[in-house]
C-alpha cells in the first residue's frame, strides 16, 4: 500500500505548491528580504548573462523559420488525417487573448512615449526620436517574442500529438535525456520550474493589468487608485476567472476570447480613425522598413564597454518577460493547434500577431507623440494613466477609455483563465482535462502573486523578478530545440 501510494503521488503538484507558497509568504511577510534577494540575483544575471538573452532570442527566431521552410514544414502536429479543431478566426482570437493582451493595453502608448522622450539617438521630440520609438516598440513586440512562444508550442504539439507523449514540458526533452541516471529527477525539476515560471509570468501581467484598471478608474471617474483598490480588483477578478475556468475551455475561454477580439478591434479601428490616420499609416510603413533593415543589428544591440542601463531596462527585460510566458502560451497554443502543419503553425503564430502588435503600437504611440514633447513628458510620469491621458485629448476619448478598462478586465480573465488550465494540466501529469480542484488552487496562487507584485513596487519589481526566474528556463529552451531537432530527423520524409 505504501509503495502504491508513493507511486501515485503527484510530485510536480506538491513541490510546485510548496515553492509557490514559500515565495508568496516571503513576499508578503518579509518584503524587504524579498526585494533584497531578487535585486542581488538580478544584478548578477545582468552583469554576467545579458548577451545570452540576445543571442538566444535571435537564435530561436532563426530556428523557427528554418523549421517552417525546411523539409519538415509539411509535418502535421498530429496524425496525417487530423484536422484543426478551431477555425482560423477562432484560433487567432484565442491566440491573441492568451498572448499579449494586457501588455498591449498597458504598454501601447507608454513605451513609445518613453522612447520619444528618452531616445538613444536624436533629440527628444525630434523626427529621429519618433522613428526610434516605433522601431524599438516593433523589436519588443514583433517576431522575436512570438517565435519564442511558437517554438515551445511547436515542441509540445509535436511530441504530444505526433509522438503520443503527455503534455508536459519535460516530455519534450526525452530525446536528449535518453536513459541517463537521474532522469526522473531532472524531469521533475523541469516541470516544477515550468509551473513556477508560468505563475510568475502571468501574475506579473495580472499585476500590470490591475494597476492600469485602477489608473483608468482614477483618471475617468476620480476614484483614488490606492493599493487597497487594486487588491479589491484582484479579488473580484480572481473570483470571475476561477469561475470561468472551471466551466471548461470551450464554454469559458472561447466566448471570452471572442469578446476580447471584438473589443480590441473596436479600440484599434476607432483610435485609428480619431487619431492622426495619415501619420499612423506613414509611420507604420516606415517603421516596418526600419524594423526589417536593422533587424539583426538591433536584436544583438549591446554597448561593448559603456553603460547598458537602457538595454537592461528594455531589451533584456522584454526577452526575460517573454521567456517567462513561453510555458503558458506555448502549452495553450499547442492545445488549440492540433492538426496544423509545422509551417502553418510557425508562420501563423509569429507573423499575424506580430503585425497586429506593431500596428497597435503605431496607433497609440503616434496618438501620444502627435501631442508633443511636453505632453509626453507629463504622460509617462504615471504609467497606469498614460493611455487615458492620450485618449482624453481626442474625440470620444472617454468612450474609448471605458472600452480600454473593459478590455483590460476581459484580457485579465482570459489570460488567467488560460493559465489556470495550463497549470492544472502541468500538475495533473499532462491531463488535458485537469480537475477543478487544481484549477482553483492555481487560480488563487496567481491572485496572491499579483498582490505581491503590486505591494512590492509594481513594474520595477516585475522587471527584476522576470529576469531572475526566466534565466534557468532559457537553458531549458535550448535543450528543447536540440531535442525537437533530433526527433524530427527520425521522420521519414
């Protein structure tokens, strides 16, 4: 009986829960110690390993394109007669909702304005600064981060649907591990790490969304954006996303994803027309030219000897933040992509969302930069209200601000909803229909982590912690790519 119960023990769930409980407890009970430890680790990683992030992310993009256009491109994620479960429109809406929803609303106006005010080249507020702002936004939200999501999703989909493996990150490294001693322990560590980094990545995004919702309520309705208000928002939405998660993927996520797509489309199209439309089109076209022309040099940009504070705060943060989202987004898009070919999957995941993100940043960035340098300096002073300050200067600004707040709520719910499903699957030995008990546990854990990020300092603590927790998983990604390549070579093509 003892041996049987020990074999049935779910160690991924147990150790993941223990690790999460420890970190949350330290964050809540010993905030100064939490900040000290994360800052120390952050400084070490920044000093020693920053170039690794640049090389890794560019390498992932190149590897993704190679797979799409190689002889492996026509291989299906599944059996030869498998068909996609979702239509292209529904597939994209679910992908969009799970990918970068909250980030688009939070950073959409703020990031371009920051680069516009503090450009690395040109004078603040100049035409050169505008081009720099758009180019950097394209780099951070374009092909490279989406390729990281694509490669994890591709590996999971391939091993799960074509090789019959269970849907865990550790399953994708079996070809590399072989029969080495300690294989079970290595796989356990990888799965626990995937659970933990998923909680951190999603909770950080939820924290940003909460801050933005509070900022919008303050700016539009004059409600004080206090920590107490933000914590109440988290509790309220936590209840909703757990409820939608336990209702099932199709009943909950599919409907919410369609609502997301509709609201985002209204905001996207509406702001294009009320904003400086001609300048937006011209800037987007020019930005695409700059993005393609300087793609490699910007992807590897780092000063060899002088100060790299800008690179750490922006490029390295974004790459680390993207890595922290790869297990969650990768698993989710693999779950909804059975029956698609490698080429269809890679190009669909990388190109379409990237172009939408670039267009989004062009619209909201230009709406802000069109208002001038003095406005931009004032607007970036409070991250949570930047978008609402921009919208207030345009026709129907209040209406679009309200839509933005609603969109933040729905993105909040869909992101957390998807993450609960993924975490439940991770901690249920890859079960595609995890028990509601698991979903509830991880839903609460996400909410608690979001509260920790908010109470400890918001964006700053997020930047530090994202880089710290993403580092070990970046090494796992390298192993996954090697493993996938080894397995693809066995295909009879």
